[in-house]
């Protein structure tokens, strides 16, 4: 059976921080922009403003952080997140998420 996240992405039910453009490069999705430290260990994302859930509530960096933390800790997760070398997830300032 195909990965459920693939189906959600194809149906546009869920979005990710970044996506891959037709040229194979990272492109913005929920993240408006991002930066990577010189050593490649710290990634900072600016979360796009104006994103709303189906119930009208706003997407915040704190909600993105919490979702990543849940995925990191899940034992039944088929996603890549538990395999990534993420040591912490924090919200630096409003609209910024740091990994």
C-alpha cells in the first residue's frame, strides 16, 4: 500500500514546509523562506502568514514545531522525520521555526 502522506499531498489535503520544484530544487510551500547555517546543522524557516486550517484557525510556528515533535517521537511513523538527525525544534521569534 502506498504511503498515506503521498495521497494527502496529491489531494492537497496537507502541505509541507518546502516542496521540490520541477528542476529538483527546494521551493517554498508553508515556509515562505529559510536559511541554513554554514555547517548545515541548523535550519531556520519563516512560516508563511495567512495560512488557515479548515476550521479557520491560523497556522503558527508553534503548531509546526509541535507537529514535527509528534512525528519525531512516533514509533509507528512511516515518514522520514524520525530518520532525520534533528536534535531539537524551537520557535526563535514569531513566524520563525528553527531545526
